[in-house]
C-alpha cells in the first residue's frame, strides 16, 4: 500500500517537474486519500469507464490533477505513461485541470473552486431519484456513491456553502466528501483567513462529521469512509494532512503551486524509500491496482449485468426507459405533446414556459429541476412534489435562495444523464454565470430558465432589470441563448433545448404578456432567425427578439399605413443563426437591403452584426410601472417608426 501511494506521489512529481508547472503540495499530502478511494471503496471499471452504476468521483480541488492522472494510469484507464509525460501540454490527455470526457475516468470538469461539491450534490440527487424510480425488490439497479476530495479553498467558496446547506437539508446520504485539511493555503497559513469550527459548522447543516488525524493512517481513513456509508446524512471527513509531505518544505505554502524540481524530488525518493527512476512504477504497484481496483470493479459490473438481464425480463418497460436514459435518448413526440397556441393567445412567456415544463415533465421522467425561491414568479417548477429523502420521486427541487449552487447542481443532474433545469430572474444570472460557463465548457445540455428578462420588470427597478446579461451569454462559447417572442416560440425553445446533446441552453422569458400575432413553425424557429412577417417589395428590415418582436410587427403595420413596406425578422437565437449557411442568412437578411433596425431591450452592441441602427439600452434600468419604463426608453411603435424614417 505504501509503495502504491508513493507511486502516485512520485509520478505526480515527475509530471509537474517535466511540465515545470503544477501543484505538488496536495499531490504529496492527499495521495493516501485517492489511493484508499480507488482501491478500497469506489466501484469503477476502467475497461468500461462509463458504466452507469459506477461510483462517481469529483476532484473538487481540480488543481490536484497531478494526483488524479497517475491514479487513473495505475488503475488501467487509457492514460499512458507517455500521457503523464505530456502533463499540461498542448492537446494532451492530461490538461492542467480535469476535463470531462477529454480523459477517461473524469466524471466532471473541475478547477474553479467550490463547484465540485455542488455538482456532486446534483449527482447524488440524481442517484437517489433514479434509484427510487427504477429499483424494485431484489433489483437495486441504481445503487452507488458520490465521492469528493476537496480542500480549504473549496469550503470557503460561497457556492459550496449553498450546496452543503441544501444537501444537508434534503439528506443526500450517499454523498461523501473527503476534506484535505492541511491548514495551509496559497498565501500562507489557513488561520490568516479562516478560524471556523469545522465540526460544529457542518453538523449544524445536518452533515455527518468525522475526523482522521493523519492522512497516512489508512486504517483510520478507511474506517471513517465505512462509517460515512452507514449514515443517513451526507458525510464530510476532515483528513489532517501535511501539504508537501516528504519534502524539505513540508507544511509550507511554498509547495502549493510551484514545482519541487528534480533534485528535491530525488531527495524525497530517498526519504520515502521509493528508489525508482522518473516515470516508473514497479509491477507490484500495478498488481495492487489491478486486484483492488480493476478486478473488484469488474466483479461488480459482472454482477450488475446479470442483475440487469433479469430486470429486463421482469420489468421490460422500466428497463427500456433506463436504457434510454443511459443512452441519452428522449422518448417523446414533440409535435404530439406540445400543442400550438392559437393566434390571439396573450400570456407572459414565463407562464407559457411553466405550462411547457409541466407538459414535458409528464412525458419525460428525466426532466427534474426547480427555481431559486421564485417558483411563483418564474413558473419553473418540477412535478410530483418537492424532492427530499422522504419523497425521492419528487421532481421539484426547492433550491432556496442559492442561485450559484442551483446552476452547479443542475450540471450534476445533467452529468448523470437526467435533464436538469433551473429557474430564476434573469438579472441574477450574474450569480450563476460560473456554473453555466462550466456546462458550456463540458459540453453538456443543462437547461437554465430565466424570467423577468427586461426593463418590463418595472417597479422593482434597475437592480432587477437585466441589461447586459443577454450579451454576456451570447459572447460565451458553446451556449444557445433562446429568447422567444410568444407562447409558440417558448414551446419551440424548450424543444430545441431538449434536442441539444452537447450545448447548454439559456431560455429568456418575459414577465409581461406577449400576444401570438403570427402563426409560426418549428422548422423556421430552429434556424435561429426567420422571416416572421414579410411585405412585398420591402425596402427595409426590422429585426427583434423576445417581447420586441410583437413591437416590430406593430411598427410594420404603422409604417404600412404610410406606404412604407418592411420585413420583420424574429431572431430568437443569434447563437443558432450565426451557424446557419451563408445562403440562408442571405435569404433572411439580404445584403442588398441595408436599411435595417434591430430592436431589443438590452445591450445593443452585438446587434450591429445585423443592423447599422440599433434601438437598445446602454444604461441601467429605471423604477417605474412597466409601460412607463418601456416608453421612457423609446420602445414604442411610434418612436421606432420615426427612427426608421430617419435612416
């Protein structure tokens, strides 16, 4: 065991030294923790790395990747010794922080401190919900743990505290966090920044707490993990370790993020009695991992395969549904399920969105989520009651006022093959942006529903009126921002989001009523922009999204009364439209027609891609009744008509 732990340590040191970049301190101090998880507790299958019932592992302290990659290599994943030698190099399988699906055995991207535990909470919710949905007597087809290794930095982030509070409240008993407690941070001693009583803090949030006095005491460490498996609460195990263990700078912050160098590493080899060359591990270490990780995992997989074959015979419909979830296949006929709203329907798109979520939930057991204490306003609510330990079939998650954790938990749900969604006011997307960016980076189809998407929020004023948020997400790679103009475009937005496999979606909905003024079709909507109302021999084009599409249609009529013919283009998604063919873009926005106005109650800058004149807002909002605020900023058909004629 000691030799195997040292193999992790020194392969990690070799990676970091060769790259001249990395974080050796945690690799040396926390290696016993990751060794114990992989060889004594976690059921993982390197030969079938995506086995659905595997235990999940999240390295919340993603900067410890120099510890994870050697562990994956020794465990038989497709991480070769040559890959270790390419640590932190361009296009390698061993990037600076773990990246989901980029490297075998990585269950989530991690690195931005704090989000790991929140995503783990989402995975634990998914495990509990799926177990309640599919397990039958003598058929535990879903039964696994979610493990985390975190550090001091993770636990100081606000998102972690939000997630830990919620996880304790709903009793996620299969969530186990190992806290690498070494009393050192990058800047110096932990006591410079934090003097909390860890035990009292987490017990107060309904977590089970244990403490291991020495990370190198594997017997005590394994006992603590075994104890955590038996509790009916989420568990945190504080493991006291020494940062930079075995080095001449052990216990010092200098070991956090600076390579040790070859000379120091060679001295450590002597100190720790690991007399092997660089990038080498003895056969007995590989044998240890083969017996205790690979074979143990394969035995579990073989047992599960036999169990699932019997399950398919006894519960064929459930088995098929579970197989679809595993494959990411949604069994739904959208044309049948999502009914078309008639012209004249007049309701806020947040209301339309709430109805769509309910309808989709009744047809898709994968759909689960909720809002940040705003359900009555956002209408974004799951069905079957609130999720809890007592009601694990509930698909509404009462996130409370925990926006950042909510977004990260949705990512955890999605990583576990559910279709997670969140709900909140659009202005508070600022609190959620880091987790939404992570979804985009991982390429997972998380769904973020936002309402109250403009100055039409009204009386609550500029603190609650989004201006720059649409641009913020539109300029983030690999996100589809969808801003529907009516009930039908709203339904289309949810359909498009669910059809997405690798891109998260932001759906931006209105507080105010929006009328269905024109019959539209999904085949047009899914191109990101389309001609919603044309005019013969049009001389100009009005381009708009969301609530401003109806305003553009009203302006079109007003101009027509003066003999001016214009086309109206609805652009629910810039992100989608910009990837359509040049031919289609030319068809919708012919280059010969340069007289164009783009209309949106938000930052104008991005609209200059499509129009030389933009009616937008480049200041913060105002506190006033919605119609007064809208009129104040010039969003009336009369003002737009005037602006058009001045071009």
